[in-house]
C-alpha cells in the first residue's frame, strides 16, 4: 500500500528491451487499465539523478519503452524517468547502462531514486500533474 492505494511493484526479469511482455501480463492478470501503469526507468538524456515525469508520450528512443508501448497498445501511461547521464564517447551504450556509478555520482543517483519514490507516492496521492509541478 502506498498513499492508501494498492500497488504492485514489479521488476521484469526479461531483458530490458522485452519489458512490455511482463507489463502486459501484469495488466491482464490484475485486470487493470494501462492508464493505471507507472513505469520508472533510466534515461541517458537527463543529468544523473534528475527526474522527468510525463503522463504520456513516445518511447524517446528507449527500447524498453518501445516494447511496453507496443504490448500495451497505447502511450497513455505515466512514466518517471531518472537520469543516469550521457554515455562517454566511444563507449558501448549497453556497457554504459550496465556499469556502476562512480563515487561522485552515487549521492546524485540515490537522491534521484529517492525523489522518484516520492514522486510516485505523490502521483498516487494527488496526480501526475502535481508530481510534474514539483519534480520536473
């Protein structure tokens, strides 16, 4: 329970690019509407720890989000993006997103994750718009 709402917290065990399969199965099993889904994920286009919340939108080049949108058949669900920063030149993207944060980034990413948790609680208590006003 978060803010009086029954919540299912799921971390798909599929490859990230196939996250939509797990999300679709959860939506079907619990008979919820895709608009009830909140997806939290990493974003290389945001500075480390920075949040960006949207009520709907495209995948923005994120393959996991493309798969979720494809399996849900809609872009109409809330997403909470947590910045992990741009990848260094000449580094493979997969290697970058799977690498550990440096000591200097750990405090920023922890604060970002804490803020993401607080933002999701605010979305459940009030609205995505309220969370966007506070955290974007």
